[in-house]
C-alpha cells in the first residue's frame, strides 16, 4: 500500500464489504455505490492499485481482497 487509508477509503471498503458496490469500466475503473457513481473518481483506482479491492472485467460486484478485509477490521 502506498498511502495511508483516508476516512473515505474506509467508507468505500465498508460499502464494498456490505455488497453495495460495483466496479465498471475497461480503461479506467469507475466505482458505483448504490447505483450512483462515486464522487471521488480516484478512490476506486487507488484501492485497486493498492490491492484492497478486486476489479473484475466488465461491470461486476466489487470485492475486498484479503488485504482489504484485514485493513477494514484493523
């Protein structure tokens, strides 16, 4: 992980854990929370880059990685 988690990052991780998020996009990752695009367009890319959430191809539910789960409970 490159940067410390922000409160927004933790909120996104909680939303992903609750099953409220989807990752969409092929060129850039778009995070959709409860059917609405996340206002922080860089959050998803940062969390994927840091290995905290998965970015499956196409439009699919976001999932926490083992590292993401560990940071969420920490």
